[in-house]
């Protein structure tokens, strides 16, 4: 099929997009410089409209754990279409039951699940569940975290230090909206604290009627910020003490960290969890699940406690088939072994190159996810990033790599992602390109 726009010019395509799309792109976090127009992806590579090839470490904000257009996943989708499965919108079916069973078998905290189309929908449902379960309204979020686009969570991911203010502990930070149109009453129910700061969790819990703490177990929207030893366990314990719900947002960490999520690595059991991205290897899918007594509120016999979940496209057969295929493939330990092997070569190689150059740089990593921070130490929270990272050099570095065919999205402190489709040849080429870039910038 020919493309709908017959041009190989980035500027011409962008101009046409601006005629018909508000903002010129359908998700505004995709608006970056350089403005490359991509057309296709296969395995570890993506290709622009001029046919230029790039080794891809962006992975569309991380869903492609197996690689772009991974054939066994696509084959499962094609087979579902060939069999004429359709979206019926009445009752259940074998596909969604099979996927639910696979999810509950993979992640030990999932006693029951529900399916959505996006991670944002899943976090919205999780907050609503927590409020119904606790009969409270306030929530705790983390500065530097990202949990979706809806009102309660739509705060700035990377505000400036001037906006945020200096570090306070115990204490909280202002709600700096990521969007216009958020009611002040909503903002007042949201309490923002730093990652890895248990004193502030205790401070908020003692002062407000907290329904839940919603947290990425590893902050992977400002790079890769790891939890300190015991932090996640303590967080769940303090939620138990105050009868609040601890919700892990594993939209980015889920399945990319391990088949059981980052919670398996940390050895903890949150009350609720949400997943997305890698669960269907690029097809739209969100998951919410956790303790039966909380999840049962989706069909409570008491209408005053019942929590609505609905969606015409929830568990669409195409997306569900993709998720089933993805999870069945990930059940093979060789998938994670290969990713771990090539990731280690990349991370060690990058560290050696930065050391040779005499740069202050650290490679922070969580399995297949990584971020190069141009600072002396790996950060523990957002203040560490804002105070210590050389953002200007980061952008210069990313753009130079892109020019030479290695694609990390040109936004400072954004996660890089390694897939099963990456090969040692890809890694060695990436390291050679990095060596050239470091000589030139």
C-alpha cells in the first residue's frame, strides 16, 4: 500500500500535519527536535521516509520488548483475523480468559485482573478503586513520576527547580500541572513527594485521609531511578498501617524488568498493580489487578460501593491475541537471558567509553531499561537530576547519535530500551557510533 502523502520531505509532511492535527502530532510528547518522520520498524531497526535506518533504543516509549513487528506476535494477530474473531461487546470469551490466566500466573500479586486499552485508563481505575475501598479521597504521588494523562495524575514530570523549590523532607511539593483545565479541587487532594523519601510518606499519612500511594517502583519517565534498599517494602507496610492502598504503576517496568514485574525483583506484594506497554509488544493494552477484596468492588453487590469499569474496546480480540502471544513467548527464559546478555555488553561498553573520555557520566539500568545521566552519581530522586545532570550535553549527545543512525528520543533523561531483537552486532555498532560521537562533541 502506498503512503497517503507522496513526499520524502520531513518539512512537507509536518506542514500537512499542522493543517489537520492540533499541534501537528497526535500525542504531544512526540513533538521533538530533530523532527524525523518515521515510516516503519522491524526488529531493532526503524526507518524514516527517506529509507534511512536507525538502531532503535526508544521503542515507542518502551512497549517493544520483543522488537518492532515481531513475527510470532503479528502471526497470532493475523490468525485471529483469519478466524474472523470480532469485537462482540457481550459476555466474555476464551481469549480474555486465557490472557487473564496468563497474567495471574506471571505476577504473584494478581488475584483478579481487569483489562483496559491504555495505562492511563488503568491508573484512573486504580485510584477510583482505592477511593471506594477506603472511603477516602486524597492520594500520594511522586515528583518525577508519570502515571497517565487524567486530572489527578497530570502533574509536570520534569519541572524546573524554580517551579519545584528546594528539597523538603518531611514535606510536600506544589502540584505543577502538566495541562490546563485541571480543577483546583482536584489538585488539593493530591500530595506530591520525592521518590525514596519515607519520612514524607509518613508526614502526609498523618495529616490527610489518604486513599492510596500510586508509585512507579522504578522511576522510568525521568530515566531510570532505582528504589533504595527496603523502600518499597516500607511503603507497603506504612500503607497497611494507615489502611491505605499501595498501587504499583508497572506500565513501564512490567515484563520489561522481569516476567513477574519489578515487584518480583524487589520481593514485595503491592495491593494493586497496573501494567501496559510491553504486555502486548506494541499493541494497545492496559491491565489492572491485585487483591481480590479490592478488585471485587468492580462487581460489588452494594451499588454504593460498586466501581464502574467499562470500555467498548476493552480486550479487543486483536490486542488480546497479541498480549497472549507476547506472554507465552516471555515464558521462555531464553528471551530474558538474551536481553540481559546484550544489555550488559551495551552498559559496560558505554561506561568504558565515558571513562576513556573523562566524562562525568553514569549508566543507570533496570534490566532492559537504561539511562545515561551526565552527572557524577546515579540519582535517587528528581532533585538529584535537576541539580546535577548536564541537560544541555545530554541533548547534544542524543542528537549526534541520531545523526549517525542510533535513535534515542531527543529529550534529556529519557529511558533507553533494549529488545530481544537487538543483536550483538547492533550493540557493537552502537558503541562504535558512540565512540565517534564522543570524539566530536
